[in-house]
């Protein structure tokens, strides 16, 4: 798995995951549970990851949507 985006905003992560899903790219949200445990103070951003073979396509898709990594 390779990280294509990080954010402390769960809505943004959900949006990016939906963009990837619409393009047929499976993704996984990493650190979602630790983010919930820390009480929403934003100390641990959620990370959105895709399989290594989907990395280039996912990055291109997010860039075309105006969503820079990070």
C-alpha cells in the first residue's frame, strides 16, 4: 500500500476515497481509529492508501481533481 493523501479532515478523506472508488481504485484509510481516540485534536492525520500498482493512476486522478497530496 502507498499513501496518496493525508488529512486531519475526515470529510476530505471520505471525498478523496469516493473519487478513487468512482474510478475503480480501491483504497484504505489508515489511522482512522487512532484519530478517533485522540479526541479530534488533529494530532494524527488520517492517511489514504492505494495498492502500489494503482499509485500512478490514483495520483493522476487526484491531481486532475485539484486535490494535491497531503
